């Protein structure tokens, strides 16, 4: 009997063990099936499948439809692309193909378009203008503008961008604030469409940079505008002249209006008017090779050394950044560069004009700068005239004394005097008691007709 009880007990224990194992297996199998059911959900025909969209996260505030990930989130995201390498990583077409999910930022690559399409668009312009349509030339220009384009403090004023090839290249290079000043309404529409896609990196203004601050009344409607309104709307404030001012102007000068535009800007610079009321604004201009050679002409080059040469050399550091053949630009009208004259004119020159910080540090002020301007214009109207004759005309018998004080010979001609010597001469005259308050203005009307050529 004892043996039977023992066998029964052992058998019951085995049965209980088997039942327990079966229960455990059932539980594990059920959980595994549940997991598979959750991971591979059945597709419901009328419910669309949404694919997860990845974003490049940057320091800008999240825009509409742009996810904000927490610190512990494991959600996959696109690799962050630095502005320096962004030219090969950004793709506008991929962003815009299926709808815009968020405002674009400077990590999004802007398609520069086909050269043929850019040419076709540029030639629709009714005014005589030249445009950059080649992406490679646009990239070269941007490289010359310097790495500070990526600074949040730098403002780039691009004048008459047209098809916007350079505009997009500036944004692709990481420029955080580009202001497109366009005069033609057809180009405005395309630029404004691009502006609406971005997150504040581009501002489009209907404005003609070279006609800022019109002197006649009742003509302040766009594209005419006053600098005060433009800069106030852009949030640009006045700075001390000695401060580095991060505003860069980029433009292609119209060939028929190069010299008047440059003279007008030079006068504004010396008198601290218009854009120069706000600080030492940097100009980056494409100009004809002939005009550049005139601007940097040396004393003694009587045919080319003019008031334009003296004023710009006196006021600015002039740097030739690049020379490009005329054929690289598209003209809206058939206007070939003039070959008249002895100066070469086979290229357009990209020239940087950066105002000198010490321009107003030695007696020259915006208040008396107009006197200096008149003095230089009168002296360079006749470049082979002796300087002593002019000085004696302004103040009898004062010429020899001034020339001796400057260490200049008495037979020196006005076209042989260096720009810094003209500034020194002006400073000596201002301190002298021999010159009346109106010492220069008697000849203004006489020389007006002679100074048209600068």
C-alpha cells in the first residue's frame, strides 16, 4: 500500500508539472502573437499610410509642421549640415515636390535653374541692364564677398537681382539676411514667391538703389524711395563711423550711367548723406574695366586722372576682386561695350569700395566736406593747369606759402597732386586766415559745363 501511495503521489506531481509548463508556454505564445500583431498592423484600405518625414534641426525656432524633439527622444533625424558644406547637401526640389511642410531655412539648397531659362528670363527686361545667369560666376562672386556672409549681423543689399541666380547663391552660401532691391515688377513676382518659401532669410523690396533720396518732390513712390524709409523698414540703425558696419551692397552698374552714379555716391560719402548716414557701408560693384582704370588712375596720367579718381582714392580702400569678360553677362538689350578710348575695356571688374575709418579724423567733417568736393572738382577740371594759379586765385599771394608748407614745387600741375595731398591742402586752407569763407565758390558756375566728364 505504501508503495502504491508513493507512485500515485509521484504521478500526480508529474501531471501538475506538465500542466504548469503548458500554461507557461501558452502565455508566452500569446504574448509573442500579440507583439507580432502590433508590429505588423493590417492595412485598412480607406486609411492612408503616413511615412515619417525627417528634418534638419537648427537653431531657428520651429515653424509650422516642424517637429520639436525632446532631449530623450529616439526619433531618427537627418544629419545636421553646416552652412559651409550646405551647397552639396540642400535640395529645394525635394522639399517642394510634395508640398511645403515647413518654412525653408538656410540648410535648404536652392536650385539655380538652367542657364538657358535664366537667359530667357533676363532678356524680358525692358530696361538696359546686365545680369548674372551663370551659376559658376554667381558662386565666384559670393566667394569674394567673404565668410562674414554667414554672420547674423551681416545684411546684403543686392541691387536689381533679376532672375535671382546670385540671390539664391548667396542664400546657398549661408547668408542669413539678403535684401533684394528690384525695380522691375515681373522679376518681383518670382523673388516674392521665393521669399514666401523662406523663414526670413530673404526680403524683397520694390526699390531702385541708384535713385535713392530723389531730390525732386512728389516722387517717392516705388521704385523711388528715401534711404530713411528703406533702412527703417529693414531695422538698420545709425552707427559710429569708426565701427565696422556689416552692410554689403552688391550691384552691376549700368554702362550708360556708371560715372554719374559713382560721383553721386562719392558726394554722399563725404557729406555722410543717404546710405552713408548709417555708417561705413561697403560697396561691391561690377563696373566697366575702363571706369575702374579711371577710378584708380595715378597722378600724372593726365587723360584719365580726374575728380572721380581723387575722391574715391581719398575716401576708400579700393580692391579689384575679379575681372570677367563681358560675354559672361546677359544684356537685356543688345548693347556691346564701347571700344572708344585708349583704356582697355574687355572685362567687367568686380571692385570693392570700403570707406576709410580715419576719413573724418583730421579736420574733415560732413559739414565742411562740400568745400573739399568743390575744390577737387575745380582743380581737376584743368589737369595741366598749375596749382599755384588756383591757390592765388582763391587767396592772392598765398600759393607759394602753402606749396612750401606742403613741400611741393611751385610748378606742379593740378593733375600731378596725389589724393592725400589734396586732403592735406584742404586742411591747411581751412586753418589759414588768408582765405575767405567763400574762397571756392566764385568759379562754380564757370566750371559746371567743364566738369561733365568728371
